[in-house]
C-alpha cells in the first residue's frame, strides 16, 4: 500500500490519521519516508525532530537536503508516529514553520535501533 499525503490544514492531518488507522493497527510496526518544507533549515528543526523521535522511542533519521527540504525516515508504532508527526508539524512556536510535508510508506528496517541526525 502506498500513500502520499500533503498538509494543507488540520483537516488534512485528521484525514491522514483516519486513512492510516484503517490500514494499521496501533501495535504494528511501520516506517515512513517524509519530506518537510517551510522554514525548516537553520532553525534547529533537525534537533527538534531528533529530540521528539527519541522521546517517543522511534527509530530512523533526519537530514537537510540541498533543495531546502528536510528528509525524515521514521519507524515505530503507527499511533506513536501520528503523535510525533502532529508535534513536529506544529513546530516550536517560534522559529520552525512547516508549510507542507509528504509522507509515504517505506520498507521496515528490522535491526534499526536508534534515531539519528545525518549531515551532508
């Protein structure tokens, strides 16, 4: 199953959650490949993502791309990832501003043990 989502409103986030809920039980491990755009480079967004992923017990990585986007791979239980996404999309209320994001399913990496910040 392959889904791509774009955020344009809170309504879109709720629709996304509903679609994922119908396809994933909360105790099933899932992995997503996410691209985030907006004011997300040079404002501490990678560290923000890293801290929230680690506090949720998720694995994966976050990386700045040359085109101004931030790429995230995140793996864990689907309901935990939904909470994680809601938090990072909201931003820090000061410097980080997410304008849009896309999210698609990715293959699970069974032996992945941590969430890391990757550099160029």
